[in-house]
């Protein structure tokens, strides 16, 4: 790998929801002074543009719990080479933040919703579905387009909602992407293969109802396989890390809130970028990034050779930035 196509930046490991597959009850938080400041994140992003970085996604934890997030958006948008800044959010407080984010130049939004039934939504997340829907409505009015909605499908829990999600996507004008539940966080999230709903089955069900899905493209779709539903004029996507992994050629990196570069979700391999971002010279930062590129290449090869095993990712998703 000699280019970085995409960096996901976690700005906090705190979250205002408690999704069982993401943040177990006993999770601890990184102390405030360990968290990268916005200027530090921007410094790393700027340096990475020399290695091809053009797209940044802000995530968490829940990124909107960090104060003045629009300041970070503004800093990233001021970097001339960065042409796409997006945000992944649970949207619980989006209605009140969307306008400031839009003004700061945020390009796109991904919003997580795992159930369209208020009771089940609460059971999964401990939050209110209506707050999220209001966030979507406000964001649509402000002109965010496309808005993508991510739904983690868990067998026996929300798999029966696939068609409802499709209808919802068409009604709200959002692109729904179904995701298979991953074993991120090891034993802490109680993952088992029985909980994974292979998304091919969902795809077949949708085709039975709406006719053949037409392969399509979508801005920043990355890992998703995207299709058009002609009958509804909408798009949907499938992200299948378990049943059909997509690691080959991956050049995506993740920056955790405390400044570790995580090479891949499948392992715990990380490089601590904070010392060099905080105290290093430009040359030292540059040489650190080159090391990251080399390590990412090695890590990719190991994962492909292992048959795409999820080997030892003990960090929970909320501390990584999914
Ligand atoms: N709080 C924000 C949100 O809810 O979108 C951003 C962080 S959250 C960790 C990012 C995404 O990771 C969410 O869509 C969430 O559903 C997904 N996620 C978390 N744990 C997961 C797991 N074990 N398997 C698959 N997706 C997961």
C-alpha cells in the first residue's frame, strides 16, 4: 500500500447510547487529556494528504457529544486536498447540531438506526427513535444529500424489518445499508455466528418483493455493495464483513480518539500516533506515516492469508470509531 484513500477519525469514545453490540455496560473512557485536540487531528490529516488522503469521516463513540464539532469540520475543510468530510452519528442530537455542521462545510451524513420500531429501538440502544427521525428530517431540509442509514441486522432481533427499512429509505429519501454484526470487542459483546444474518438472504427477500436489484454506485460507498430498486427509485446497500469480506486492497485507516492508528478492524494492531503528532517535527510525522503505510500493507497480507479471520480485536467498537 502506498496511498491512504480514507481516514476515519474518532473524536471521542463516549456515547449517549448503549447499543449492546457496540458498548458493553462496563466500558471505561479515555481520560480527557489523552484525547487528541482538533488541531492535532487536523495536523495529522494535513500530513496524510501527502500520501493521497482525500476523504475523512468523523465518528466516535458519538461524535456529537464532543463540544464544537463544527470547529473540526471547518479545520478539515480548510485543507485544500480534502474534498469529502462526512460524519457518522446516531443522530440523537443531530436536529440541534445539523445547521452548524452544514455551515462549517460538512459534506455528508451517515446515520445509524437498527430498528424502526420505537420499543425495539429503545431495547437495542436505550434511546428514542423519534429524536433520530427528527435529525434526519432537519438534515434533509438543510440539503444534506445523500444521507445514508446504517442498520446492523441481528438474527432473531430485527431481521424481519428488512422490507420496512426499504420502504423507509424510499419515503425519507435516504440510502439504507444493511450491516452484518461483527465480533468487535471480543467476548465483551457476546458475539456468536448464530447472531449473524447473512445479507444475501435479505437481498433475496427484497428481490422477491420489488424485483431484481440493479447494481449501482453511490458517493463514498466504500465497503458497501449498492443497488438500485427500480420500482421505488431508491438505493440500498449491503456491508458483509462476515459472509463476504472485502479486505483485499483495503487502504482505509482509523484514528482512535486517543491518537492510535488502527490498521484494521479484524485485529488489535495499532500504532500510537499521539507522541509524534503532539511533539514531533514535520519530518518525524512524515516518517511515521510511511511506517503506517508499510504496516498496513503487512497487516492486509496477513488477513487475506488467514482467510479473513477476525483474530483478536478486543477493543470495543465505541472506542475504535466504527
Ligand atoms: N455513534 C455513531 C453511530 O452510531 O453511528 C458512530 C460510531 S458507531 C461505533 C458506528 C457504526 O458502527 C454504527 O453504525 C454501529 O451500528 C456500528 N457498529 C458498532 N458495533 C458493531 C458491530 N459489532 N458490528 C457491526 N457494526 C457495528
